[in-house]
């Protein structure tokens, strides 16, 4: 029954392996520069942490929060970074790129603030949902329409701490009993070892 509602789609080892690859690629592309890595809260904090540790260079970390409204056509900064990005190399770290509206807005903001360069690293990319053509220099995984949870992605604030990614296959059943994910994730033999 549980596998009809939720299913693990990317295990923790696969995520960590891909994050290590992204860290190496990002380090190489920065060619010795010390970037300002900007995490979009709340979903990307786990990815940012692992990505920064996977890099073979010094990095500076900062955080911001965005809100979207008007059917996601308008984006607003709720909590801004404290770092001056003038003449700095900015790396926007996203958990998931969907329509591209928020990312396009944020890239423009960083450019307008005088960033020397702006790159995006996304853990997940829903390319088929893109409305705005926006550059994503590095991506971990291309995903479909499914609702994903774990590794920073949440359901009403829950399940961010899961080390793997889970797809919700039956939203109404999951809404009725979100604990089904906790049972599947925490009661599995895989996580007890």
C-alpha cells in the first residue's frame, strides 16, 4: 500500500555522489575565485551545505528567501542576503527549478547589484515546466511532474531531513495520511543499518 502512495526515487548515496560531482565541476569553473554561494531558503540549505563541503575551494555562504504571488508571475525578496556582491562571483543554489520565474528574477537582481558573474546550481530541474528560458549552469537531476520530498524539500515543513528523495504518487492519499512517508522512510531496513 505504501509504495502506491510514496516511493523513493533517488537514494542518499546517489545524491551524495552527484553532489560531489557538482562540487568538483563548480570548483573547476570558478578557477580559483572565492564565490558567494546564495542559498534560496528553505529548500536548498541541505544541498548548499553538502555542495560547499564537496568543493575544493574557499566559499562564502549567504541566504535569502523569496515569495511569489499573482500565479507565480511576481517574485519578491522576503529576506535578503547581507553580502555585497559587487565584483563577486555569485552562485545561486536552488533545490528545484520549476517555471524559472524566481530564478530569472534573482539572476537579474544579482547582476544589477554588480556581480562579476552569476551561475546557478540546482539539485533538481523540472525542465518541462519552464516558462522563462533561464540559464542553469549545473543541475543534479532532471525530474518530471511528481511532487518530491526529502533532502530539503518539505510537506508543510516536514520531511526536509530525509537523506533521499521521495515522490508522492497519490497526493489525496498522502494528504489523508502524510505519516505514510515516515513509515516508509524510517522503518525501512535500509535506514536501520
